[in-house]
C-alpha cells in the first residue's frame, strides 16, 4: 500500500507497513511534520523490540533510551501492539 490517505504520495510504504518500512514512512509522512508530534491518544508504554528495556513512546517515532533502537507507530493506529521496530542497525535518515 502506498500513500497514507492524508494526501501524501511519496512512493514510500504506507501506514500499514512493518518494521523499518513503517519507521521510514512515519519519519517522512506529510513532509516530515508527523514523527515528532505527541501521540494524540497519549504516550504508549512499550518494551524495546531490540534490547527488551521498557520505555514510553511519547511521539509517533522515538528511540529506546537504553539502546537507541528506533520505534514508530502510525498515527492512524497508535496502540502499543502496532509499534514497529526498525532493526538493530537502523539509523534515522536525514529529513531532506
């Protein structure tokens, strides 16, 4: 699925992607304006899918404070069960 249903058609994977694809999608969605916004329904308590440390995802994209693992959740389905992990070697891309 491409596009997010919100007018973005960047050719990236969409909001139902998994893993790194979802993290990349959230980072670039709507020109990069979504990822740092607070989760509208409130922060999500979760466990890092890399190191298993508990942490709270407060924005649609965040990093585990213990290991730096990058996690994201799509704004259309912000529940702890839908948080995706980009992988052990993932680094955030530049916003350009």
